[in-house]
């Protein structure tokens, strides 16, 4: 197929993907019924629960709202309900008083899909636990998170703030109009404006604290590699789904070229699941490169990125982590919309690269076993574009 035919095919498939299925319509009927159940309210005061079910990047993009809420209302006690995979980042955010964790149904990439009833039995269990703690207000930070909204309702939390999407709104006491074209940071900020007032983009607080121990650990690691006094470039080539990934051979060329042109040492990062991907890239590179795959915790990864001249990779949580600790970034975007999910900060410091194919952004992150040749959006990004962007944003 030519590009136009591929784009037309993907647009039709994406439209079908986003359409309500019979299962979704049945769930919506159940939701509207559940929202009419009489629930006794809690009596807690000045304690706010922020519910954020997503992975690392989404949690980082929610932190500005937490920081702004803390700065404007220091008397509030702020708790966050997070997934285990993203909770670690909140250890570097002193604004949060307490972090609670749960395995949100549908958000754990490492376990099989749940039975039809499991999300609801788990919801009742967590609702009971939250009722024992007691909250005055809940903020549903993911716009379409009906499970979190129902959880807040069944927990008896009196004030429940979120966006006016059909499956969420029945459980809310304050439903905000959803603006999908705005950046995720701005979307999260709108949910706390009743306390903070409007804050211009340039004044929104953003940043994560690098713990001294994590910085020391990374310094020791770099000493072992004899890199502690070298200029560093980090490449994080993995992503949560294959449709976001770039060609491994071109990452090898990027590593070789930046080694030569920036006088830098290139270090690859990733999880244990991404070891074979990084091994393939390293074997294809001509210059010596280094790896920390599977070796770093979130805080240590943040400390490593803070020392880098530039961090490159496809749209993923680690790129947001790099931006949060002040490293320039080059992010390659495919199915997700960078207008909503680009690393936060000026484009002069955080370059965003995309394809011109007409079906982008489809916002479909899981094309399952569909043939990758029909989804070239990330692979369309040219080698020269990546190198130009890296040279442009790298620290001098």
C-alpha cells in the first residue's frame, strides 16, 4: 500500500477502535445504576485524595498540579492513589504527604486481563480501605477513569472532581469540561484551579528532586565505567508498545554520530524487558557504548538523566523523567498526540519529532498483532531529523 492508502486504512480502524462496543454500553448502563446507590458520606476535613492510575510519564505530568496545590494550600493533607509502577516517582515530590498504591484494573501490562467481575470486587475492597482513612475531596486526574470516579463515590468522599466524560460524570459533584487538545499538564492543572486559581504555563511549577543517595549511586556507577568526567548522552530506545519504537539500526547510527560530533559517551537505559533491544543496538554500533539496562531504580535513572547533555527516545515515561530533572530531550512521537503528551517545557529545549502521515495521531497504542508495516509513523522520522534535534538541544 502507498502512504495514503495506509493512512485511510488506519483512520478507519482507529475510528472502530475508539467506538463504543456492546461491552462498553453495558458497562455504561451499570455505571448509571451504581451512581444512584445511596452512599454514606465521610466527615474528614482538609484531606484530598488524587487518583492517578497511569504509568510513569502520566504521573510525572500530574506532579505540577500537586506542587501548585501544595504551594497554594499548605494546610491541605495531600494523598495520592497510584499504581505500584509509578508510585516511586512521588518519593521525589515532597509536596505529597502520603502515597497509597493499588493495581488499577486494566493498567498492569505484566498480568493477564482480569475477569469481568474482578475490577468490581477489587473496587469494593479499596473503597473500604479509603473509607477507613477518610477524605473530604477526591480528584480524578485521568479524564476517562470511570473506575476511579466510582471508587471515590463508593468510598463516601463528599466532593469528587473530574472531567465530564460520559462514564465518569455520574459519580462527580463537580464536572469540568474536557479539552482534549490541551497538554496533559494543563488538563491536570484545571482540576485544582478551585484552590490555585489560573496559573500561566510559564509559572506552573515543574521538577523532581534528585535524592543525594541516588546522585551518589550514579556517580559511583559512572566511576566504574570511567565516565564520571565525560559528557554524556542517554538513549532510551524502548517504549511500552512496539508501535512507538524506532528502528534499532538507526539508533546505532545516532549513537556513533553523537559520540563523534558531541564528543560524548552514549549510555543506554531501559528495563530488563528491553535488554535484547539494547543489545541489538549496541552490537550494531561501531563506537563503544554503555548500558544501565535493568540496573537503575527510578531515582537513580533521574540522577543519571540530570547529568546528560541530551536524552533521546520514543514517547515514553523516561523522557518525561528526563525533562523533570532538567535534561534536554528529543522525543519521537507516533500514535500519541504530542500536543497533549510532549515533554513539558519549551521546544527549544525539548524537541518533538513526528511523521507527516495523515493517520497520525491515531491515539491507538495497542495494535496487537497487526502488521507493523501498516504503522510506520515513528519509523517515518528521519535519521537526519533526530541528529539535528539532538545537536540543537544539547547543553553547551
